[in-house]
């Protein structure tokens, strides 16, 4: 158990819909990262927040957005869903920002768009 | 920009045999290097990391990796595998600056047979 929690574990929804994925980082961790794992794209970095502020952006679609709240939990919002958005979405956290700090991964949310 | 190439998508091996999973990276700047393992239906767990210093890095579960700067490689090895090592293994890099998004390889599926 990494100490990172993600809810829900599974999500099935239809095209065009909007969903919110939630992540609670390990106690004391200020940095949260979102990654997408799909069969065709592999594991891709989406976005990073540090202490409530956006720090880095990857290949995140404009239909996707995220935020980190004062209690440090984070939400990833996916809208106008398409079949290709079906994937495993991971959240990771680290104590600070910087390559030397280990990222701890949550169990993921499996999103299926039908 | 950084990239990671895992040279084998699948590696079958018999129990108690040695194994090597190959990883090459490309980067114009200094990097940190990581190996993660993903067991079925689970998140990613850090096996080991190279930040600096000794090029031979030891990790959990008897795994080790060697950083070779001239060959830009970071191959993962285990002298004797167990059935429980069956999993997907990911090599990853991050920059050494203030941002540590991980860039992952495509993964290598290690299948250990009795």
C-alpha cells in the first residue's frame, strides 16, 4: 500500500459525458501527478500540481483539467469523453518537486467509455 | 526532451534462471533513472533508482541495475527469478531540475514459467 488513494476504482460512462477522478496523496506529500496508461499510448504524464499550483503540463487534452485543493487532494476532470479516453488513470504523489523525490503511485482508476 | 526505449516487449524465462530487461534512454541533459514494477491490477511500485554515485544500484526483491552513461543504458537484472516476479516492468527517466515528471518506456512483460 503506497498511501495514495484514488476513487473510484472503476468508472463506466458513455461518450460525451463528464467524469471526475479523485486522488488523495500520501500524508505530508505536497506534489501530485496524473498519468494516463492506455494500450496504444503507454504511460503518459498528464499534469503536476505542487501545493495547489500547477507546475508542469504534459500531453493533456484541452477537454481535461485538474486542480489541487487546499487539503492537497486533487481531482482530474475529463469532459466530452471519447472512446479513446478509455484508460487507466494513475495519480502519484511526492514530498516535493524535483527528480530526486520518489513518486508513490495509487492503484489507479479504470475508465471505460462506451 | 527525453525518451526511453525498452528493447523487449516480452521476456519469457524459467524459474530460478537469471534475467536481464534492457532499457536505453535519450536525453540532452542529465537524468535520473528508475525502474518500476506493475503487478496485475495494481499501481506502480518503485524497484530502484539511479540519482548519482555508484553506477550499480540495488533495489527491492533482489533486483539490481547498472547505469552506463556511454551507452545510455540502464538494464535491470536479477540472478534468479521467482514465479512471483511475473509482472510488467517499466523503465523511466526524469530531469534533474526542479520538475520531475516521469517519462516511461513501453514496458517489458516478464513471464516466469515453472
